[in-house]
């Protein structure tokens, strides 16, 4: 009968060991899944930032080119209207280049936007004008 009692104890120990092993493996699997989820989130963030970077580059380049094209157009029109053939185009081409660079710097955040000061007839809350 002692044999049967010992066999029962051994079978209980064998049941506890696989359950402990299963919980350890489950915890390890959960940690691995969490790591993969974090890696996927980081990869998704990087892919979104690369597309937004491309969009930002397109925006900046189009603003720069638009400034030059508008400057050239105004200069050419003034040359045709006033009869000063190369000078208006040259001057407004340079002004368009400067305007394009300024627009790019504003969009990139290196230069502050101009403040729109609207004066009203009534004084401010603190009594100053």
C-alpha cells in the first residue's frame, strides 16, 4: 500500500510541474507578443513619418517654385506693358526667388509668421490701446 501512496504523490508532482512549465511558457509567449506589437507600432510610425516627410518636401518645393514663377510672370507682364524688356523680368525674378525662400522658411518654421495687428476703436481690457 505504500507503493500506491507514493505513486499518488508522484503523479501529483508530475501534474504540478507541467502546469508550472505551461504558465512559464505562456508568460514568455506574452512577453514575445508584446515585443512584436511594440516593434510593429514603431515600424508603422516610421512609415507614416516617411510619407509625411515626402508630403512636406513636395509642399516646400511647390511653394519655392510658385514664388519664382509668379515673380517671372509679373516681371514679364510689366516688361510687355512698359516696354522695358529685360529689366522687369530680372528684377521680379530675383524678388520671386526671395519670396519663395521666405515662404519655405516660414513653412519649415525657421521664420515666424507676420503678425496681423488689427487695431480696434475700443481699448483693450487692461485699459491700454
